[in-house]
């Protein structure tokens, strides 16, 4: 089984960036699916990159599991459209892991990020490349992937390019 996880920015900006992320998520998942018979996707299905990735997995008939950082996570979705997308994706997931937090906190997001990075053979990071001080964001997930020698793919939303970083599981895309 090949387990592919996503971390990334919630707010991607212009439509061109959203299209880049959608196309790249689909291309990576398609390539993995062509090489491996058993693929599963992992996502927190947050607004932005996480949702786009989960929707790409669905379109390719790749099952996905989700992690819910805290019980009131649905309140994180501020518009009816994103809330509906979240609830629909939640229903489509084959499994939901619920973390033991009731409310939004950096600790809850950290544990969700660690769940994604820790359970993935390959991590896709939809990232602008800017390191931020928070311990639970995309740059922290990238640092965790590097620290644990995990293979990861950088979808650079600033330069609109994709970079592969092979860790100790080098056969995933070969």
C-alpha cells in the first residue's frame, strides 16, 4: 500500500494557483495509481489544498482517510460553500480519525499535521516556501518530512513548479 498525504495552505489566492494545485495533485495521484495497485490518500480536508487533494483522489477513485483535529472543526469553514464541501468530503472518506481536542488550538493542528506526516509514505506540500514561526503549519510539516527522511513533493504556489524530494522510500514514483 502507498499512503499519500497532503499539507498545504488554506488560502491559495488567485484562480491560476488553485488550478495549478488541482492539476498537480491529480497528476501525482494518477502517476502513483498507475504504478501501485493499492493507494490511499490522507487529508485533514481543510479549505484550500487539502480539499483540492481529496477531490482529486475521489475523481481518480482513490480512497481517502481524514483526520479531524478537533470536535468543532466544522466551525472552521466560514462560508456555506466550503462548509458543504467539507461535509460532503467527510461523508466520502472511508475512515475518519478524530483527535481528542474539543476546540481549535495550535496543539490540535500540530497533532493533525503529525498524523498526516507520520502516516504518509509520500507527503505533498502545497507551500509558498516561506518559513513561518508556527509549529503546526505547512513549513513545520516540511521540516518534519525532512527530519524523518520522508519522501515529499513541493508544489510551489509562488513559482508554479513541482519539486520531488526523495527520502528513504525512493520507489514510490519509480
